[in-house]
């Protein structure tokens, strides 16, 4: 079997053997699209090739290439679509998107494609190999699978804090073309996510570049997942895991001096130069989504459709370096003033999309500490972050005001990275004072949860989310 056909297994296109009842030898051979995973992934080099293809899948427009970071802010209160626009995401902007929305379908389909690729790596049993390399690569695949399920359950189900027994998403751990998996509960999906991230932490030993996952990135993701659960036990885990990442990952907090340089970079960092990023999706002039990249959606030399909410801009003090990533300008025949997002300035190499940063981990530690009744530690972690963003800011709040300050700093720090909707959802808060024409979206609005795509229901008659029937 020619090796150049092996890439087909990486895309999950595995079909059953055809014409198996024929007696002719040449008819008894399986088609090249039915390569067994153990044959295709026979060595550590094969698995690395498959892993690279799995990371490439995460770069898709409907995942981190654009949709995931965009929807997390557009469906909340950080950004809105300009009145002069290219016609993209207008339904989400008006909170009036429909059950067969193409972006929602793309998110669902591509997340499961990446999961299928990760499954092939996880389930491979290579015979000629370096076991240390295989452990690393399979650990990365576990982390990828856990991350994809986290994105799916946050978009297509009510949060864990609402009802752990509610409907989550189907859990698929191996390929079965005839399979029709039911929706697992939210609790079961979270258990699978944390199991995958724990396995990833156990297997991984290397820290190649920030464009690939490592054990402390997996630990940081586990902290974020545990914080999202919101139970006393999970808050303790979130705190312990966040502190471990802060103390042991050798990833330095982005400083005031290098803040703007960091956001203009389009190159993955090496372990020796770890600065802020724990994991990021890297696009360049060869590997990118072209005009559908996130940078084109914010950049005024691209579509420039997505603008910052003026109220978000006003939340930054004039001495806060983060305010420099929003420029007050104008759009011809549209908004004047227009609050233009400059967090993704590279429309040539397209830059990086940050999936997990050490700043997020500091915020996780602060919030988890507060939830555990440890305000002094909460204040310490929050102050450490704020000191590198605004040299004149102080953090002196106590009681509920301290919690609100943590949530406000989370909004300001992670703006335009897709976090805001999920924060408001897990806190079960209404969305108020959005930009654009729709100002308020209550937590009870059924569109706070995406619909299961109709094409999925046609093949697999699982239960649709309430309100979308």
C-alpha cells in the first residue's frame, strides 16, 4: 500500500471493504480509503503526521480560525456587527439566527472531525516506534479531544452550573460509520473532558512550541473546565491546578512593556522563550483561512465588520495598556465614532489566535480562591495581573465587589478572544447593554444555547435543544 494514501485516515474517511464476496484477488483488495488505523499509524513519525493534520483541523474557519473567538464575544456584550457589513454573522448580531445557521453547523461538524482525527491517534497501536514520542503525541491528541468537547458542550448545552444532568453532546471515542450516539449529560461530557486532560497531563513530557499543547497547557485547560463546573470541589481543583501552572509551567506573564509587541506577533514561541501563551492557533501565509481569517473580520483593511462596544472601551482607564488595542475612528457611511479592534493587526500572516494564556490562569486562580473563601489569595493573583496592565490601578475591593472586579478584569483581559459569552452563561447572568441594535439578552433566552444542526438530526435523531424545535 502506498504511503501517500495514508493521509486519508487522518481526515476520518474510513470506509468498509467493498466487493468482499468477489473471488478475484484484485477485487478482494480493500480500497485505499479503508486503510486500517494501525497500518496507517505504524510509527511515531506516522502519528506525528496525523497529529499535524489534527492541529490543522483546529485552524478551520468555523473553529479557531474565526467562529469560536468571534461568537464568544458577538453573542455577548463585547462586539457587534457594523451597519455597513459583508453580511456575515448578522443573525447572531441580531440574536435572530436560525436552526440551520451555517456557522453553527460548521462549528459542530468541524469539531467532531477534529475529535475523529484525535481518536485515530489515541486508538493507534504502533509497532515500530519511539514510545516516548508516541506518549507525547497521544497526550496531545487527548488534550485536543478534551478541548473540542469543552467547546461543544459550552456552545450546544446549558452550563454545568445550570443543570449537570441536562443534555450535553454525543461522546464519540472511536469511529463507527453506523453509530448514532445519544446526547450524554453535561456531567458526563465534563467527566470525559477532565479524563482526557488528566491523561494528556500524564503522557506528555515535551514542550515543543506554543502552537502545540503541552502538559501544563492541559493542566491550565483542566483548571478552566473545573472553574466552569462551579462546585466547591471543582473550585478547589481549579485553584490547585491554576497555581501549579503559574508556578511550574515556565510561562511568564505578559508585561506592560511587551504587551503590544505580543499581539503583533505571528510566530509560535519556543519553550525557551515562553511568554504568556500556553496554547495558540498559528496561521501564516501558507496555512490559513484566507479572507475568512479572524483578522480580516476585525481589520479595517479587510471586512472590518466587528466593532468593539463603546461601553467596553469606556471600562478601560486611560492608563490601561489594553485600551490601546481599541482605536477610535470612523467607518465610511457607517459608525462615527467606530471603536476599531486592533488585537489582530496582521492581515498578511494572519497572526495567532490565543486559546489559553497564563493571564487567564491568573484570573482562574483569583476567582477560584474567592469562591473558596480565600480573598487574600484572590486579591494577590488579581493584583499581579492588573499591575502588568495598568500601572496606576489598585485592587482594594472586598466581599462581592472583589468578585465583580475579578469578572470585570476577565472581560477586559480576554476581550475579543471568545471567553465572554461562556463567562456570562456559567454565571447565569443576563447580557445587558450590548453594542448594536439588540441591547439585552436574558439568560433564559433559548438562543444562549446553539441548536443541534438539522443535518445531524436527519442522520441521528437526538433531542433538539428547547426553543429550536
